[in-house]
DNA sequence: CTAAATTTGGGTAATTCGGGCG
DNA sequence: TATGTCCGAATTACCCAAATTT
C-alpha cells in the first residue's frame, strides 16, 4: 500500500445528528445503538458521543441493491 | 455550519410508512416488495428497513399512461 | 463570557418486525 | 400470486429540562 509511514489515520468522527440523518432515524436512536454496543463511539470531555465515520459508512453499505441473489424465473 | 467534507452521495432514505403512503398501500406490502427483491433497502441497527428515495421515485415514475406498457408477468 | 444549537437522560405513544390467516 | 388484516414483541419517535458544544 502506499502509506508514507503514516500510523494512526485521522479518525473522522460524526455527531449523533449526522449519524441519525444517514440512517434516517432519530439521534436518540443512535444513542441507543451505542449503548447497546452496536455502534462504536468515543466520548467528549463533556460526555457527548462521537461516532467513527468509517464504522457508520460500513453499516450503511449493507444494502440490498435490488437483486443480489435474485433468482430468475 | 459544518463543512466537514461532502463527498458522499446524499442518500435520502424513506421509512416504510413513507413509501407506503406514496404508493397508497400498506407498509406491510412495501416490506413484501423488499423481501421479493423488487425494492432495495438498508436495515437500521435495530432491524427496521429504510428505502432510498431515489429508487422509490423511479418506481413511482414508471407510471403507465398508455396501454403500450401492457406487459405483465 | 454570552448566545444559539446540539446532546444527554428518562418516560410514553407510534411504528415496524415476523408469521400466519382470509 | 398478491394484498390487507390480526397478534405479540421489539424498535423507534416525540415529550420534557439540564448540561455541553461551538
């Protein structure tokens, strides 16, 4: 790969509102996912949660594009 | 504002009730379309389905005003 | 430091899920 | 085959006030 010796990638963090918009759910629901351990997160010094974009993107990528395994007739 | 870097496609998702209203059917029917592979969808971390608005709009736009589309299965 | 917007937490209604029936 | 409805269980949405972030 092509890393110039970069260790520790810039972990892009998303706010609850961002994640909620992506999933079309309420920010509160995202909080529940975090509490349930379904979503990784870090906390700010004030106690707010921040979510890694990579994780969220991966979860959103689990779409069923019309016909993955469509059986033809 | 947040200029965090816009590069993802604004994938607007709709809830089952939204899609159902647009098609004038029960949400259950929308679920069946999804299961049948006729409609793509993603799942929330809780298992609920969310449908891409673009896909739904495209399907809604496939209206038939003439009988030239009289093809069915 | 002040101000506006967001997030947190708890509790309750609405929605969705899944299977089965007509 | 396709759609609508019933049921129970799970998930999600909206209500509030206080704290945090920018």
